[in-house]
C-alpha cells in the first residue's frame, strides 16, 4: 500500500495531530499512524470513525485511485 498523503493533508489542514485524530476515533495513535503510512487498512467501522473526526467520506479509504480532491467533492 502507498502512503495516504491525502489523509495527512486533510489532518494537517484541520490543525490536528495524529494523537487527536486517534483519540477522536477511539483507536491507538500507533494504529492511526500505520493507516496514514499505508501499512494497514482500516476496518469499515474505524474508517467511519476517522472520517467522522476529519469530516470526509469514509469510502475513500477503499478507493485505490483516491485523491485529495475527491475528499472535498464527496
């Protein structure tokens, strides 16, 4: 998997740390970091919680051709 730069960009634009997103999504920071790095793919429930914290369409996690622009048009 490739690093999810779109996810990092959304988080940074909102001024949130990895810890803040992880806490809001009720997951460990290390797990969230692995998701950003593309090492792990989140489950549907975790994807929904992260998307809720960062306010984007959770289905983007499962789109192989994801781009940041897609996040803001959803």
